[in-house]
């Protein structure tokens, strides 16, 4: 590195000024502009003191606080010094800006009211437009109102047609379900006569019992002795009766006979606690062998029953179902 030669002494004086004093180091020139900064290394490299550096920093702060000129006003050209500003010493309580005074160089439009929350004037001196003092209200719907209105609007549309279609579908499904249940699962029947007294009550001019009949169970299991069954009217029965209700006495292959007031199955007396006591047993009848797939039925009121002793055995295909409960009248509710 080439070292600059020192100035030659004049009249025996050391290098420096003519009077022998050492010239102060000139700080480097700052480029005009808001962001022009002085490098600490430049000041320190030229022998600047800490005070000079502090002053330079204060000047940087003052320059940085200067507002940007309004639109249309050009910045000072490069190399031209900015307007003089008073340095802000943050450590000095008497420095401008510490006791409420404004630092020098700030535009007059920025007044103290801006610090108190008031809107400052424009840089060109015009007062800002007053804000709209009309209160702005926002309507807030209560919780759930929007959903109820939306639901009401949806229901108020083509509701008549929708409801009619829904009712038609509901009635059709209900009718199909009732028909299916009655045809294949369960049905109710009135007792048409007194042939099942005292188990079931039925007579002309009185309130007969109503029974529930299970139509499904006989599709999966066989008919048992002593079951109370409903079957289609045989050809020999009176035409006014579409269905009859009796008790199963003989199964396929059995030999059923009656004598001495009792019923015998395969020469064994059948215990029958359900027979109407007023009949004093069963009248005698000749032995009957029950064919395969057929059943021998009799009423509990043996002295007033039109049954297999008159019209013969009943085929399995004529069986409708098994009566399992009395549902009417209410005081006759019971299981069979």
C-alpha cells in the first residue's frame, strides 16, 4: 500500500496549518437523502472522537425523521446538503423532542394534535376531510332464526304436493304391510258359534270373543294335538261359515273313538280338561282312522258342536293357523 506523504513543514513548523495547529479531521460528506448514513468506520478512521460520532448519529436520526416530500416535489439533487436540522440528543433532557418541543426541520403541518389522537393536516396544509359521523349498524339475527327461516322457506315451497305424495306413499306402504301381515303372519277372527264354550265365547246376539291367529308357525313346524286351529269351511259345513275354529284331537295315523263319555286315541283315554262340564262328557262315536295329511277336530262344547264327527277329517291345506290369544273383549284377555 502506498503511503501518502505528509505535508512539508513551513518555517520549522510541523506539518499542518500555517499557524502550527493540527487541522481537524473533516468528516466524510454525506449524500443527501433520507437514507444517507455516515459510516462509523469513516469517522473513526479519520481520527473522529466519540462525541463526533454521537453527533453524527443524532444527525442520522433527524434526517431519517424528515418526511418524504409530497408528490411532485423533487428530492434535493445528489451532493446537495439537506436543510439544517437540530440534532436530537437522547441523553440530553434539554434536547428538542425530550421536553415536548418539535425538532427543527419538521414540517409545520405535523402538529402536536397528531400525537394526541387527532388527524394531522396534509403536508400541503389542507385539513383532512372529516370522517362520516353517521353510525353504522349491523343487523344481527338471533341464534337459530336463520335456520328456522330457511326451514320455513323450504317447507313453504311445493309443500302441498310433497305432503300429498308422502301421504299416498305412507298409506300404500301401510296397506301393503297390513295385507302382508294378515295374509301370511297374523290375523284376527271372531268366534261364530258356541261350539268352543267354555274356552271361547260365541253366540248369536251376544258379544263374541276375538282371537289372534298365527299363520306363520305352521309353515315351519307340525300341528300338535290340543291346538286350537282355524280352518277353511269344509263342503259339508253350513255355507254361512267361511272359517271354523276347533281343537285338534287326532293326528295323521291315529285311531279316534268315543265311548263311555270319553274320547280314546289308539285305545287310550284322552284327558280333556277343556270340555264343557255342562255336556257331561262326549257322546259315543265309531272309531275313525285319520288319513295321512289330515286331522280330526272337535269342539270343546261336545253337546253342541259341528265337527269331524259329522263332516270328517280336515286336510292340512285347509288349515289357516293356530289361535293363541283372546284380545276382545278386554275382560277376556288371555293366552290359549
